[in-house]
């Protein structure tokens, strides 16, 4: 069991960041985050998450037009922004990723199964995006996840010619504590959960 300091880093004291220190995030750090996050479970090990880490000024200039106005300044100031996508054709990789069942690809392939494949890709890609954030926090980075963007525009700009769709964005770096909002309330257990 993790001790309280580790739980604080991952959850209790971790905050969504709105500003960033001028400290770089290295390519090695981004690789380490992925190499930890990849171990989180997905159904049939389908692993539909796809990533593009936006770091360079040129890449940020490509992303900027698709951000909601309230997200531009803080996103452009981040050392790295993860575009977290999900691959609608994830099932093409199941022969490699789920060798336990040679028929696994057929669970999702085909027009008649498109809705099932899309739901599976989105659900598991979202799980993997959360694993990515927990991995980043575990390795000393702060996160600024967001939904305020034009997904269709990002799809055209960054995923053109692929079967990948944008799920959400997550800025990564070392947060500026002065720009964090006061902690918002959370539901108590009995407000949202039942034990049956």
C-alpha cells in the first residue's frame, strides 16, 4: 500500500494547473511517462490511446487556433501538451496485443460492429489518458487536462489520414502554485455511491 505522501502526490494534493514554471519537460521524461502509463489495463489489452506531444513553437502554433480563448494563454505557456487520441482501428493490432485469442480482431472489425468498436476505443482511450496523468504525477510532473478545444480541427491538423480521433488535451510541466484555483468541493461517498 502506498504511503500518505505518495497518495497526496497522485490524488489529494495534485491539482489541475493553470500556469507553468519556466522549466522544460524533456523527451526522456515524456517517454518515461508513457512507459509507466502503458501498463494500465484496457479491455482485451486493446490499448487504443495514441499520443502527440506538442513542445516546439511550430507545433504550438499549429495547435493554438483550435483552443478555446480561455485556454490559449495557459496552454501555450506549458512546456508540453499531450494530444490524447483514440484509434478507431485499434482492433488491427489485437493479433499482437491480445495473442490469447486469435479471433479477437473479429469482435470489433466490420461496419456492423463500428458502434461497438468506437465505444471500446473511446472508453479505453479515456482510461489510458487517466493513467497517463497519474504516471506524470508519479514521475514529478503536473497536469492541466482540458476539454476546451475544437476536436474536429485538431483531428484535421494532427491526425489527418489516420483512424485516430482526439479525446482530450493535457498540458504537462511544473505548475505555478500561484495560479492554482482554490480546491473545489467533492461529493461524499454516500452522495454518489451505494454498497449493495
